[in-house]
C-alpha cells in the first residue's frame, strides 16, 4: 500500500463539527467521534474554532482541521460546485460476469449523467459464459476479458491497471448511480490524504413485492446509513462495500487482495487506514443496487459474507472482533442476568466505580472531577454496549446461545427476551414501512445465516480470532 503524501489540507478546505459533538469545559474541549474521544483544544486552536465550522487558512488551521477529521468529530464541507478538473480525470471500472442486462442499464446511466458522460469506461469481463454478448453491450467502452472467472477483486484490479487517471470509480454491474453521484464524491478529493470515498447504497426498486425485498430495502448490509462518517476499523462505519467506490489511484498500490473471494473491500479499507490514508462515507451521493430478494439466494449471500471474517482475522487480528465491549459494561449486563438481585446491586457498583475512574481521568487540571457528566457518559456507553451484546448473542455467537438455552432455563428466557427486544428496537424506526413480524423474521434469519457463515469460516480456517471480543479504546483527553 502506498503511503499518503505529507502535504497539508489546502487553503479553503472547510470542515464542520459532526452532529452530537459536545462542547465541554467552557468550549475548550470537544467530546464526540466514534469511538468517543475528549479533545482539549490548545490555546492557539481555541481562537480558530469559534463556531461549528472551520476553514483552512494556513498551517495551524490545516493541522486543527486534520485532527478533527481524524478524530471523527468533524466532516468535510463539500463545495457547492464540484471541481471540473477532478471530474474529467476519473476512469469508471465495471466488473461483470454474465449480467448483460445490468451492464446495459449501468452504462446507459453513466452516459446520461453529465458527471460521467465524458469519463473513460473500462468493462472487465470476468469469465462470462457468453463473452460476445458482453462485448456487444460494452461497445464504446474499453473491454478487458478474463478467460476464466478470477473473482471481483481480480476484475477490479485489471481495470485499475488499465486506468491512467487521477481517480478510479468502481461500480458493480448490478448498480445504477443517481445523477451527480460522482460529482459529489469527487469533492472529497480536495483532501490530499483522502484515498477512498463511498456513496450510500440504496435499493433499485424499493417497492418490490415480498417481505424479503421490504426487509432488504430497509436493512441492507450494503447501506451504511444517512450520516456522513469517517471510515476505519472500530468506528461506527468500519467499512464500505465495493458495490460503488471512488478511489485515488495513487493510494491503491496493487489494489484489492485477489486471494480474498469475499470481504476484499473491508480488507482494502483497513489497509488504507492502517497506512495513514483517510476513507470517507458520503451518503449525499447515492447509488441504487439490485438487491437479492429470493429467500435462498439472500440467505446464502449472508452466510457468504460471514465467511469473510476469518480471512480478515488472518490479516487484521482483533480489528474484526464481533463485539467491542469494556469489562465494566460486560459486568454491568452479565451480573443482573445471572446474579439476581445481588447481581443488580453488583452492576450498580460496577457502573459507579467506572464513573469515578472516568471522571478522574478526564478532569481538567485544577478542576474537580465531573462525576455527574462521567456517570451519564458511562450509562450511555453501557446502553450502547448492551445493544452490541444483544447483536452478538443473536448474530455472531448464536450457536453458543442455543447451546446455553438447551441446558439452562434462565438462559432460554434471557435469549428469548434479547431476540425480541433486538428485533423491536431495530424495527421501530421503520414501523410505518414494514410490519413487525416481517422485519423480525428477516432480522433473525439474516443473523442465523451470517453467524453460520462466520462459524463455518472460522472452523475451516482453524482460526477462532474472528469470534473473540475486544476491549474498546478508553475515553481519555487528547490535546
């Protein structure tokens, strides 16, 4: 992986504080990001950040803007008018295997969009059964042919090697970008350390009939949500899917790992961030995706995704942990379940002790520890950890949950309650769009399929690291 350039953010680059970031200690500290951090502003920085917006006007403001970006407490403010010099220097790479109808639909959308109509297009036929049909649809684009299927990573890399532009946009043949998507993403390239930016993936046909289609339209694994985000392992958006990406060609090196039949997009993101590059998620750009909605096909795909965790564990260790939870939070949830009333008292004591320790750690010099604020933060963190724990009980570690339920009545009750609460909590934001039984069925079946793939992949690799939890980075003041 190539290292990022040493240059700073350019003058005129602007960042804005992310929603939910709290100002502390009279505005001299910021709390936010994912994972949460407490950033104390040096005296010189306080005068630069007087509001929620910071424009780079020199080396000091550039350093502060970069720090806010890397902490996840700020996001770039995109220009109102995209940079035309960037837009004309993008090659669009389309990997395809047999899907000629989708390819035709995608190429028509690219030609109709003023932002991509002038871009060179490279179509990589990854061993299609009817290469002549692919060639006919791809007329007007550069066509690269693999005699046998080598996988999506190899197909994208072939297109990457053929490109000679500053940036490369990868778009799968089952996608249809909305007009202006590339113009929006290209605005992020003003950051010289930006390696990769991804759009929001939406359903191609949100009104498709069937409960699987309704569930997938609302809870697709490809949809990273409505909020822009920094992308890095251990954060709220830890990866972006390769269905559609815009990348700086100089950052990618040799590109995707061709030895990975799945999770090659996650691996690429983590290698880029590990090398010091920035990766962003930008939901203002949208690309529609033709979701799999046949039940068997959908479940097999989820299980296939699960097998990728073992491959990631080989390369990235604990970054792939299915559960990130502090010992304090774990104790606070486990004690009441297995300890009864004494367990509830024990959990209260654990949370109280955690609040005191956190307050001491973040206290400003010469100021009393903020016990009340720390207690609120601990409770919020514990609630978040509870949701993550519920997910791993019903998703990543459901075989262990089933084993415990077979031998323990209390475990059966706890598992049933967790499964119901998890489904209802996830369904509630979508309650006007789908009924609870359909959503709950989709969530439970998806979790069973993904968890089965996760365990199968770990057993096949004889590597259990993809099943192990990890501890989070502590909330501590940084300057």
